[in-house]
């Protein structure tokens, strides 16, 4: 699989932010912060993201190229 951002993974799954937040059991604001790289999910949330979005942590991009 090709690497993708958290937002791209959500969109590829066909979920709105509201739907994804509900499935991940987090607030929409928290999800927005993850997608904007203002904060980052902890391990239990990462596991849920893998399950809900159907992607591996290794396939997700959490940092912009400037940070890497």
C-alpha cells in the first residue's frame, strides 16, 4: 500500500470527520487536530485507526516532509 495522510485514509474509507470520530470514540475536534498535525494519537487510538480505516500504522504519514 502507498503511504497516505490520516485525512486521506479517512476519505478513502468514505467517512466524514463526524462518522470517523464516532467510530474512533474521540471528539471531532480531536480528529481535526490529528489531521492537521496539531496533536497525535496515542497507541490505543492508533490501533482503532488501523481497524476502522483498514490501514497499517506503517502506511500512515503523521509528519510533513519539512519535519522529516
